[in-house]
C-alpha cells in the first residue's frame, strides 16, 4: 500500500523523476510506500518532504488506484501482487524544492500540466490527474474513459 499526492500550483504539477527497471528516467508522482503502522495521511506528507523538500497540507482525498499483476517471485515462482495506491490532493505550505539524496527519486520539478502528456511517465500520473479533474464522488474511475 502506498500514498501519493497531486500538487498543482499555477498550472504546474509537482513531479519527481526516478529510473525504470531498465535505468531510463521517468516521471512519477511524489509519494510512496507506507511503513508498518503508519497512517496513509502521514505517509503522503513524509514522502513528499523526502522526495521534494516541500511540506504539504493534505487538502482532499481523490481516490484509490488498485492494480494486480504477476511479478517474478522466489525460486522462479510467479507472485500475484495486488497494489493499492491512495491518491490525495495537497498544497505546499513550506520548505524549499530540492532533489532527494540517496532515495528512490533523483530529481523534483514543477511541470506544466499541458506538457505532462509528452513526458516519459508512469501511468499513475494519468490516473491521478483524471481523479483530480473529474473528482468522482466514489473515488473510482470508470474503465474505458480517457
């Protein structure tokens, strides 16, 4: 389980850059995995500070992204992985933009919303932006709509 934030300011989205499994750079939403016993609300604030340097206020809950896939497991047995990613909306309240040192991301930056479709990015960004724009009361997106 993980928690991420959509932080939009002046028409720009706060993103972090990481490396994919092949070492290619790709943009990700700031956020990450919950620690045992940690509240997801606290997770998203901690992860945002670690990855971007910003202190954020959680201003809303956007929804949940649920994914299921097969991953390589131990002893060559595939593992059935079910991931839940909680998506929040946030607002910067302090701190200064900086890159994460020695973590899962290498660079943090504001990207214009209209430039996001042309970025090398993970699919969660598109899901999060749809939730942010559409704000479904259920926190769930209907399949097949883009």
